[in-house]
């Protein structure tokens, strides 16, 4: 696993990451697993700067950034194309700055001697064997919103730097500071479209070098990236195909590859065992990740794609994925609550009418689902969720039938013991009392949480691709500048009902990058077929995984009957809480992997001379 870490204190550290490479120009900072070409540094006596990851700054811009470091203009250091971690020293202060999507998260733990920081919470926990924070894991399962408990990580005594914040380390302090605005100044879709196009072009170009290039070629988001990459290098484009998907991805991919120079199309055919939940009877075959990861559930499908990539590439290269395209290019209907809150009733009614037609329901029903969320803010929503946790668990109904909420309780919250629900309710109450800088609009909160969730999830796919295939995964929609460009467009314009991906269409219309039929596509594939097939096929494995030997059961995070009922519904082909099952299974796999991790997995003892080297 790739990670970075450092120590900030008066005395030198007694440990360093196993196999860690010092970051030139910075005391007691290391990378582990990162190739030298992805670690860039520059500095003088008064300031130093390092970026770790995919950074598209050219040498002149990078060397010219030292005045920004001296001026402590931290945000300016996050505006280059790519996805990377920033370490910036100005005088005695060190800023550790992760990205907006959590692909480079930052954690820390401080004591009287100083502060350790790392991009892996597991590593900081391993310093002294800190256990999993059961309440924080309960919040992950109940909400799957990374910022829901502010700075709590999944381990006791390890703090997490919340989204849009940086860690600032001084001689005698460790604080977090916001560097990203809570909300962006709104820009119309038409005005922002060329900015989005430029950001995506730069994001893709930053990853094109001597490496072979491959890409997913499926939905509109991944097709856009594949076509952009093909303008710079030959691209091996791969489409996962399976008759259980019942989509038209293959038809569009074939047409696209036929008319776009540089695209060579390949298929990754599904098989009876290429389904969700395959291989969970042997979790040792899955990469160890820093947090529960859904790609543990879909690993067989990702391996099928990567097998096709490996079969048609001369060497491991960079693979583009459209992950998070939905999150930045469109918007869920939750923005209706914001229109109602701002008394934009005519617009709310018009949009609700469009969403009602898409969902074959009434406009009144759509409005009714959004009304309660329009009357409260984030703090009020957390109080409501806390109160709901104190009541009897609800019978399951699909989430689309529940009211829109800032912090909707997932079905997995209803599978917990009463004691765990009480603990989680108390933690939410504490969060409410310290809540500061919360967004005023529900959609702004939902957008940021979705991106943080997707960034963490993509790290799991990245670990699989890198560990097993040597392939670098590129997810440009999660880049800082792409996020900023897209989220500046109001959600009611990005999520206009009846128009599929209007922002992407406006950005690339008449650009010649994509064929016209691809831009006018209105369909989107789904994985329900292979998901339910996996649930039916692997039900015995899942019952064993979540049975008497389950770590989640031992902690009270799930109980037997709800899980058995959900699996029985799935086996019978009935609708069930797939998302909640996905979360629970991923968490169980992660907990079982954690029991084999020790201090020696992450750290090695060193003397003062070696530690300072």
C-alpha cells in the first residue's frame, strides 16, 4: 500500500515507515511505495515544498511556487492538475494538505512530544495498537458520509482532517484550518462549460507520459476520458460485457471506437463467477486497504477489466476510469429541498414535475419528500437522526420512498443493537454542539460527502490495480480543479431533469472530442443483474461471513435476523437493501484484515541518526 507519513516535534522520531524514503528538504517526512518520479521537491532555507502523487505542474511553475509557500497561500498549492498530497514548510510551520476528494487523506495523532501525521489511519493506530473506534465505524455504516463525525477516524486516538481542511503543524501545536470555501460562487452552466472542458483536458493530459494508456469505455463519463486520452496517445479501451447487465454500453462503445482515432476497443466478458461477492470465502486474496472498501465486493468484475487491459498492453500503464463523473456532472433530486428553502417555488415545482415523470410518480409526492429537509439545516438534521436512533428500528423500504434528508439513515442502522444505536446518537449530539462552518444548502453537503466517499472507495480499486497488475488508476473527475469547475455550477442546472449530463454536453458540444451520438446518449448502464446474481450465488458465503464468527456481530454493529432476512429476500429475487449489504460486507472484510496487522507491518525502529537522514 502506498502512503506517506511524518513527524513534527522537538525530539527526533524513533520510528519511520517500513522501507520509507525520506522526502528531500523536509525533516522527518517519508513516502512508502511511491516511485521517485511521483515525489517532487523544491526548497531553500526559509521554505520547502513537496508534492506526492500525480501533479501536472511543469518545472517552472513548481519551482516558482516557493513564494506562495512563504506567503502561506496554501490553497494556491492545490490548483495544479492531477491528484496529489502537498507538504509545505514555511519557517517553523508545516502544512499537510490532502485533496478535496480524499484520495490523499490526512490523519494525525498528537502528544506532549509532538505529532505524527500520515495518509493511512491504520498506520497511526499501529504505533501503539489503538483499537477500532466502534462508534465511528457505526457512523460509517449508518450514514456513509465521511464528515458526519467531523474529525473522528475509524481508530481511537487518531484524528482525521475533515474535507476542505489542512493540517498545520507548528513548534507547539497541531491544528486544522479550512482552505476550501464551504460553497463556491455560482456560475451559470453556459459560462462554466469551457472551464470544465479545460479542467478535464488538463487532468487527462497530466497523466499522459511514456506509460501505456488504457481506459474504461462504457458510460458517457468514461467515454469522455477515453476520447480525451486518445488525442495524446493510443488507448486500449475496455468494456465489461455481460448479458445480465441489459445495457447498451457495448453498442455505444463499438460505435465510438469505430470513429475516434487512437481508440482500440476490447471487451472484458463476464462469466458465471464474475458477480458481486465472489471470492469472499478467501479474503486473503483481496488487497488490504486503510478503510472498508466496496471494491472488496466487486473485485471479480474489476479483475475481469484489468485482465483485458493486461492482455492488450505491452506493459503496466495508466488506466482511466470515469469514477465520480455522476457526482460532479449531475446532481440528485435533493436540491429540490434547497429550492423550497429559498422560496423558489415555481422553479421547484417545474423541476419536481420533471423528476416525477422520470420516476412515474406525482409531482406532489416529489415535493412532499423534500419538504422536511427544506425546513432544517445540518445541525437540525443531525438532531433528528439522533432522535430516530433512539426509537425502534424501521421496517425496510427502498430509500427512494423515504423523505429526502441531510443525513439519511441507511438500512444498516436498523441492523445494529440498541446499545450501538445509543452510542451513535450520543456522538451525533456531540457533533451538533461543535458544528461550525456547515453549508447552508443540502446539495452542497451531499456533493462534498459523495466526493469524499467516492475518493476513499476509488483508493480500494487503485490498490487492487496496483498490487495485482502494476497498473496506475486515474480518476480525473476527482481532481481538485475538476471538482471546483463542476461544483461552481448550481445543482439545479447540473441536475436538470430530462437532460442527461447537461454540463458535460455543454462542455464538449462542437469540440470534436466526442462523436455527436455519444453526447446525445440518454441511457446509463447498471449492475443490478450481476449484483443479485452474486447475492444468490454467494448467499452461503455471506451467511457464514456475517454469522456467529462475524466481527461486526461481536461488536453489535449488526444482528442476525435482519441480515438473514435481507439475504433471504435477495435469494428469492426480491428487492433488498443492496447498498447496506454492500457496506456491511466490506466492513466485515476490513475488520478481519485488520486483525493480522501489527506495528511491524507499518513501522521500523531507527536510531536518531538514521531517523534524521
